[in-house]
C-alpha cells in the first residue's frame, strides 16, 4: 500500500510540474530557438536574417520575444543590442540558453532521424571517393522499390580517416570504404562485413631505377626513402602499425598531403622527388596515366617484412545489431542484400 501511495504521489508531482510550466516557457518555439542559435553563430540579427532568408525586423522581433519571455521567467534577458554595425551581446543567461537550445534541437533532430530509420523512411550511406561504385551498383538493384516506398536515400562522402568514428557515432547506417586490418581485428566484432578486396598497398614513386632499383621494396626500407604522406587516414594508420604513432619522427617525410590527388600531382610535377603509399588499384591506374610533360611514375610492390602483418581491406560495413533489429524488408536489410549480391557478381568477374 505504501509503495502504491508513493507512486501516486510521484505521478501527481510530475503532473503538477507539467501543468505549472511558466507561460513564458510555453510560448517559446523551436523556430525562435533556431533563430537564437543563428544570431549567436553569425553575430548579429542582420547576418542571421540573411542566413535565414528573412527580414531583419522579423529576426529582431523573435529576439525581443525571447528577451521578454526570459526576463519574465528568470529576471534577465538573453541578448543586448549594441548599436548599428556591432555584434549582438549575449548575457550569461543568453550563453546558457544557447547551449540548451543547441542540445534541444540536436536531440530532437536525432530522435526524428532515428525514428525515420526505424520506420524505414530514411537511410544514410557513407562512402569514400574510391568505393562509391559499390553503393552505386547496389543502389541500382533497389532504386525502383525505394522510390515507390518514398525512402529518403542519402549518400555522404566520408574520408577514410573518419570511417570508424562516423560508424560508431551512428551518423551513417552503412559504410563503404577501406581499412587497415590484421588477422584478428577486434573492431569488426560487432559488424557484418562484405569484403571486396584485400591485399598489401604499393609504393608509387617518381624516383628512377638508378635511385630506387627493382620492382619491390620491403616495409623495413621505408625509413630510408623520401616519403609523401597524409597526416591521417589509411596510409597514416598503415605506417603507424610499423613505426608507431610518431612515425614522422622515424621516417623521412618530404611532403605532407591532405589527399591522394595532391600527392599524385606533386609526384607527377617532379617538384617533389619521393614515394607515396597507395592501394594496388590506384598504383596500377596512375602509372598508366599522365600527360606527356608529366614525370613518369612507377609502382613497386611492398614486401611486408615488419610485424605486425597488416593488409588493406576494401568492403562494406554495417552494424550487426541494426540488421537484426529491423525486419527483412526494411530498407537497410534490402540495401545490404544488394551489396552482398553485388560483391558476388564483382568477385566472379
């Protein structure tokens, strides 16, 4: 009986709290909160109006309403106008309101996206530049059905270095890309994987036969070569598996690059003389291309003579729990089936 009375009291208190919400709080809308955030990010009502595609007077009216409601609720305004041409000043209460508004809108949007995924109304696929054909071919297998069901299908570009973080943060439902992996990769324990290719990378170089003879280089010899390397991503992970996270201190890095295209341009121009680690497919493709004035490139095999033994694996990844959570006809399961069918067709060619 005591427990039952306690439960009734708890429910009544919660109900009283809801019924006694300050009117100023109930008058605040999501649109007003968004306007507050845009003003905060842009600095002024004028710039916020431009970003929102509204009149400045409309934005200022919303700020005035928020200030009035805030003053009625807690005795302080959120923003203070400082005159023409000056940025809007946010009070300490305003700064707190901005943090709360950002969290509120983010949580609501995340909840909406999560429910749309659960109901099969939305699907987001991440892919690197070089694995885009995987999802493109899979999409062709399900496109007509997705259109009939009005599924919002989004493809987002993901850099290789962000692959795991985007997956684990659930920013994408399915990922296509390449990873550095060893025989026992604990990261894959919770994922279903469709493997397209696996192998060691190659060394793309503009050094001549006299400077770097032969058609293969041992990974232990990389320390003696001039290297063009990115700050993060697949190649950086590959190098750190042998030379540690501070591999730059142990290697002769002659150029830092942000992406493979810039590295290729450096080598082809001859401005930098050196070597760049690439996937085998890129290595073969780049040695066969180039304008007549470009410096010739060679692709050399990398012999894995250092521990641990690692490879680059290209494929598609999806959380196993998501596949099991949804019905077989859910869009995620359908696109995953399409990826598996594409992989079988790809390997048979």
